[in-house]
């Protein structure tokens, strides 16, 4: 039997006091987990074997991610206040427990949010996306076994 899970049941939170107090981001309808990319620096020289390029690992970057939400005035107000901060906001995404787990996996990262209200069709719900420019490390903690 597969141990995959769906996003429903996950929890997306943010903290403006570096992880001491967490608050739910209202009306999230998806999760956002950064993908860490590594830059590779070209160190090819005249001595490189057989004319092949050579690389070394450079710095890592988790880039910009987008958190999909339904628009509410409370959620928009929360994100505007976070955007006005000089320091990055800490984010935590907790997935629901997979089969065989007592608790779900947890991802934490920091970033600078930019909310954007997205208009839709006349009968569609108004959406909001929060673009988060990540900064620093991304951590992952595997959920506890059942």
C-alpha cells in the first residue's frame, strides 16, 4: 500500500518572533516548500582533462516561492504587516502524518513576503498569493514513527 499523502490537513504557519510563537496563515489552499538549488562554479582551466569543463559547488539558494491562499481581509492585513517588517518572517509547514507516522514532516524557512490579490471570474472566489523571497537555510524534520 502506498504511503503517499495529500496536502489537505497540512498546516502553514508564520512567526515574527523567530519561532517562539506561531500563527496560522488563514485560508491557505496549498502548501509552499522551497526547493534548494546549488550554484556550480566553473573552474575549467587549460589543464582540465580532455577538454571537459570542471565545476565546484557554490552557494545554495531556495529562491522565491508562492503560497496560494483564499483572500480574506484578515489574511491580507497579516501579510501586509509582515511585508512591512525589516526582518524576515519565519515559516513552518507541517504535513499531515503519513501512514506509519505519529506526526507529519515539518519544513521551516525564513523569507520576505509580498501578498498579491488575484481577481477571478465574476462567480469565482477571490484568491491571494503570497510570494516569499526565501533567505537562509531550509530545514526538514521527518515526522515521528507511529
